[in-house]
C-alpha cells in the first residue's frame, strides 16, 4: 500500500512560477518531494507520482516524440483523462517542442456521433497530426480521426513500442523559449466552429504566478483536491499547471467519478486535509443535493480555505445552501472565493479577497433586463425593490489592465455597465490558425474584448453576463449557433428560424430554451415538430430544452438583419413573442 | 448466480423510478434523453445507483452508445459476465 505525496516539503523553497517556461518550472519542482495523486471513483489511491518522476517520464516521452520524427510545433491531440499518462504526455510534448491539445471525454449517455464529430472538428481546425488516448477509447478516436492526415493514432503503449530506441537518452531535445506556444485550449467556443486558444509559456507563467502569489496567496501547507477535467482551462491551468509551477501537491478524482459520486470529492478533502478545492457553481450544488447523513459522518472540511468559484454565473443561493449543508462538518463560508476568468486570458483574471467569503451588490432588474447592447450609461441602483444579486469577483491580478467600454469603445467609469476589455501578459496571442476570429476580439495593440458584460465598483469587478449569448448548462458552455444549427437542419425549418437562449429555471439556474418560427397551424404537426426539436437539442446539450413555437418573421433582427438573441430573450421573458 | 438480461432490465427499471418524474411507462426502447427527459447530471446520478447495486463500473467509452434502458441492461449484463 503506497502513500500519497506529502503536503509539506521542507527541502524546496517555494517559487511562484517565476520561470521562463513550463519546462523550467517542472525542472525546479522535480527537485522536491511533492507530486500528484490519482484516486479511484470509490476514493482509493490508484497512483502517486512525484514531480521528479513526472519529469523523468515526460523527458523520455519528449525524446521518443522527437525520435519518432514528429515535426517541431506539430499539434498532438490528447484525450484528457485524469491520469498520469495525460500529465506526462502533455509535458512530454513540451520537451519535444510540440503543442499538446487536450480534448474532452464523453460526459453522458448517448450522443456518440456528436462526440466523435466534436473531436474531429477540433483536430481538423488545428491540423493535429498525432492523437493519443487510452486503449479503451481508441475505437472512438479512430472514428474521429477518419479523413484526417495523421502521423500516429493510438495509445501510450503502442506509441512507446513504435518509438523505441535502445539509447533514447542520446536524442537531443529542442530549446524552448518563453514566447513559444505551450498548448492549445479548446474549452471555450463553439463546437461546430471551433478555434483553439494559443497559450504561450510566457502567458502561462504570468497567469500561474498571478494565481499562486496574488489570487490564493499560497501557504506552505496548501494542498489541491480537484475533480475538474484537464480539458477545461479551470482544470488544466488552475488545478494542474498552477500546482506544478508553484510546487503544490494535488489529489485528483476523475470528473466522471465526481459526477456519479460527488461526496467522494469532499471525503478526499477531509482525508488529505485539502485547502484549495475549486469548482463551478454547479459542483457545489450537486454536493448539497447528494449530501446524506452517512456521508456527512466523520467529514471534516475545516482545512478548506480556498473554495474558488468560477466558470459559470455565480449564484449566491447555491453557495448559501452549500454552507448550510456542510457547516457542521467544519466548512467555513469565508473560504468561498468568487473568481472571473476565461480561456482567452489563459485562465484567471480576478480573485475576490481571501478569508472574506463572497459579497454581493444589488442591481436593479430594470437595468439588467434592458438591452445592454446599447450600453447606455445605466447607474447601478443600490436599493431598488426589484434587484438581482451580483457577486463581487474581486480585484484584477496585477499583470492585467482593464477597461469597461461602451459600444463606441469609450472607457466607462465606476458603476457603469459595459464590455470588459483586458490587456496583459496572460492574454492569448490569438486563436490558432484563425485570424478572422482573432481579429474579432483582439486589437492590434493587445486589448482583448471579452464580450462579457460587467462593471467596476471600488476597484472590484462585477460580472453581469457571460459572453453575451452563451448558454451555460451544468458548467458546460453551449454556443447558441450550434443549437440553432441542429434545429434548422429539420426539413421544415430554414436558416434564421430559431433563436437559442437561456431562461431562468426554478432555482434561478440557467435552462435552455429555443424559440422557433413555425409556419404550421395543425396542432398534431406542431407537437411533432416540438418533439423532434427537443430530441435534436437534447442530443447535443444533454438537457431537454423548452421549445417555444413563434409566428413566422417574429424573431427580432438587428438593423443589419442578424438575429438579436438578447432582444428575443427579453421579448420572450416579457411575454411578447406569441 | 448469473442474472438474465430481463432480470437486470427489471432491476434497472426499479432503480430508474426515482428519476422518472414524468411517470413514463418504461420498456426496453425507452430513451433517457427524449422519453425520460433526464439531463446529463441526472443520468450520472442514476448510473451511480445502478453501479452501486451491481458493484460494477461502466467504462466511459461505452456511454456514447447507450441511448435506451434496454441498452444499459445489455451493457450491465456483459460487464457482469466478464
């Protein structure tokens, strides 16, 4: 029976990602005794690897990749399982000067075609030439790579067998510089029209330094316990690369294991005295929902000091419920740290202050439901009768500059609502091989238009809406155009006939709705159409949407004829769209 | 003792009942998504109860092929037989 790697390491002084590349960071961490631990769905330690062992294996994989003749800067697709293989291949690509591209695992029942098509489109968009996954996933990977020009598709075992050499140590590794790209991140953006965020070593180091030194203000006894997937920026950067670059021991539970048995996450925190354990809001929600007296018995969450919240809209009611459910187990609500971030900024942009819990501002509904696209200078109202709670996402990490801008790109002042624009070392250099998409959000002088809407009050950032039209269900982003695309494939519908939006559910959570222009009058035909729309949308987002049939030509358009989802949503919620 | 697919199917129907909010009559062709209208979290919740009952783990790679209650029964049967 082996032991997990320790929390404390008296042998190695902490450095906060002040390295020029990820490789330099791993070289440093390898000198200590900390590392990564992987747990089974039932909470048993499956494998444990020190940073020294990670480095040794990654260097060897890097040499094999070079020896195999994979050209420098090639893209290597990795199905991102929560295990040692993924971590060592991701880092092995770094040593070989290649670009790893973490890709998702299946998340639920059904949807085989949608899943393989998503992988296919992602690999196609970055022209990946190598794809690696665990052996059991190969049938799906083979299907996904069909029609693509691949040098190698297979498992780590077959790769290592094919790329063997008796004296592998003689293979020279390339020199990697701070401005080189480190990896591509596909966690945001449309699945039908994917583009990968290109992250440099410099951006990554800047962001990890910001997270470790300023965001969470790392302490000697900090330990990460995470279930977040490595194909998502919050899982990859927040829970894997930051710990490596700041020499923190981390414990992992696979995402699919958390989805089935969320209490295992809390049990692991309790057992290993985890301190830094973050999640999107829905992760806290399912823990509260699944808490039962047997699981709560003996649970001790008093070590938990950073319960970061990010990736979806933060809902105070969910956090309150979590605190109610687990305060008797020692959970302190001051551990809640709301954050704001996005893949286009590597990961993190702002952190609420530590040890103070979450704070809310009250914003009038009249302001929020207005057509924010016009960016009139609304003043946030502190004491309106109808208000919504908006969570304080804290102060910017020091490497960023920020402006809240109106529609004419004029910087706005305190408590004025506008688009959040950012500049700094963590901002991406662009979407990989997609100049058009890059130019739409990144200016020549390095300002990124996030498309998110918010305001600043007393130097803190408040987010009102994530990227304008994005629909976030159970922590997963869905682009409305992907949903509309499948709906409009139905024979009786045409392009432009539908608008995918999110509407508030029973607990103010986002739920999907699709408004569809319908020409049919016959009730049986209409019900039949509704059912087919439901099953098409269900197949790609995993949730049955509300379907609303509206009269022809009733969906609102902008002056240039484009669908206005913001307006459609408002009209629907006001009951004007029937 | 080896269980038949029908016995497994009947047990799965029972385990699915708490998630059957629409009171759909379940047969082997019933789909989780369209008929039972389960979202992805509810599906995992239900899967956990099936796995706990049989003390098995359903591997991730077969999830995309499971659309109906009958298919899940067949999958559990083949995992138990291995």
